[in-house]
C-alpha cells in the first residue's frame, strides 16, 4: 500500500512549511518514527518522523521549497516486497499501467496520513540530549537506563544517536558492562572554509528568521532603555537553603528565573500598558499575561511562551518554565507555543553577562533583560548607621517602545519589579 505523506500542520496559524533537509532518499527503507525530513516554519525548525514503516518511493518536494500544509510531499510503500521507486513526474495512474492488469482489480484507495505529533521522550534525559522516538523505543525494550543511553556516541547530525548506533551498541553491550561511562562529547562548531581572506556561508533557515525579526523590530519600535540594580541577597540565600529539597522533589534545580518572572507578572498587573501591543493607531490591551522567555538553542534563539502566568503560582511557574525551556533546547516545541507573548524576558545572566539591551520581541512593547548575579560591596543601612557589606546584586534592563511607553512609565515599572523582588515573601512561595 502506498501512503501519501503530507506537509504537517505544525500550529493553528501555520499555513506552509519549508523543506530544509531530506534524511531519506527514494528507494531507501524507513522505520516507524524514524526521521524522514526536517521542515522549517516562520516559528521553528522541526524534525519529522515517518508515520509508517516501509520504503520511500517518491519525493515531491525539493530542499528549500515552500509547500502548503496538507500538500503531498512524499510517498511511502508499506509493503516492502512490492515497493518500487516512482520516477519523477510519473503519476500513480501511469505506474499502474505498467503493472499487470490483475493488480488493477486489487487497487486500494490511498489514505492520506498526517504526521503524528512528536511524543515527549524521557524527561530525565531531555535536558542533556535529544533522542528520536525510535531510539527511545529500542532503549526501553532493552532496559537501557538514562545514564547508559547518554554514554552512546552518536554518528548522526550534531552527534545525535541514530538507530544504527544503538543497535551496534547492543551488540557489544555485554562486553562494556562494568566499564566507566563517559558523557558524550559536545558537537564541534562549524568551521568556515576560507578562500583567501573571506569565507561566504549562507545563513540557515532559523538564522534568517532571527535576522528578519530583529530588523523588523528595530525598524518598527522606538527603543528606549532604563536600568536598575537589584539586591538579590535574600533570594540567593533562599535558593541555597531550599535547592536540595526542591531538586529531590521536582527533579531539577531551583533557579533565580522564576523569582524574576513572578515579580514581573505582578508588576504587569499594575501597568497594563506594558502588557499591550500597537496595531496601526490602536492600543491593544491584553487580559492575560503571556511571558516570552528567550532560550538559546544550538541553531540560535527561540522564545517559547509561558501563557496565562497570572493564573500560575510560583511552583506552577517553575514547572512551566522547566518544561518549555527543556523542550525548546531539544527541538520539541510546536509553533503555537512560540506565539502569543505579551511581554518578554531575556536572561543573558546565565552566560555571566552583567548587563545588556535586548531588542523588543514584536508585537510586545516591553522586554526585560536579566544580568548575572554577582557579589559586590554595598552600603548597608542600620540603626547604628551605615556600613559596608557584601551583597549579591543583579542589574535589570528594561527595553520599551517609546511609541506607547514614556520614560516615567518605564521607570515606574522597573522600580516595581525591583521592589517585588527585594520584598518577596519567600517563606510562603511553596
């Protein structure tokens, strides 16, 4: 039976996708859930698994070709014994004319199969490395634990473990028992090939999208910035105290980011113009607070959205943030999770950067830049007078669109964020 493979619908607002790379050629076999191709949308690049096992008999979309959602992009023969590659420009009817007439009486209607949504893989390993569904299935069937799976050296793109890698590993598994397991080596950055003094390398799909979004934002918004220094000492001490218990309960460490998001959400509730957007000459105020969190990934930058933050408690923010950031880094985000933000946060402090001026994420009118927490000498006020002590300090930078937000409004907002952080009731967070 021949199965039509169509351009998948990656989100409610996505109407087309760009074919970035075919992982299989015509005539090659493919297993269920094995990666068939990589597609890109205006939101995210995604690896697409095959919905059926069989042989690829026809590829209808070229690399870099933009195709509508629902359009047939490939065909798979699910009966490998009768699979024959379909030549280019040859229709199904033409191919049938060349077969025996007996086959015409046994004609089966060709079903159209949508790609299934990607399944979430083992949560314990997603933070470290991405594994395809077929690799995870083999690992589960052979009782390969997380640590053992991470030790397998991959031969795929960016060091990814392929089906062949894990099968070869299983052949020598008994011999490797008891040996020390080493973490996989990080993939090396691409080195440009120089001809003379220059090297010309075309941007990949994601970098082109980022470049266009950044240029559009600069052209559209009147960027203004204000900064504020925040005393993080109480939060730093609280995280040190609670991190071990939190990690044991939730399975991941407690970070500073949810504290900042929590303080920001409360401030946005008092300043609705910061949670708004501009459409022509109209101001659109948003009822829900949807925080876009900039996440650095292998290919560039992604901004998954924590939606309805005003309805989440602190622990809910922690869990939602962890889920989205992990799936973003492992290329498991769907396009709908990358849109609808009303305000954005960029935490470059995780790279030990003290301060920055992030570009506004359209159509937002504000973005908060979070710097690294560093110990500094500071004036401490006491009843006996002022003294010098060591405090954990952080610099926040607020970028806002001066078309809507004036300097006074931006200053009041970041001041409220500072106050919310420094006076947070930490003992009642959980």
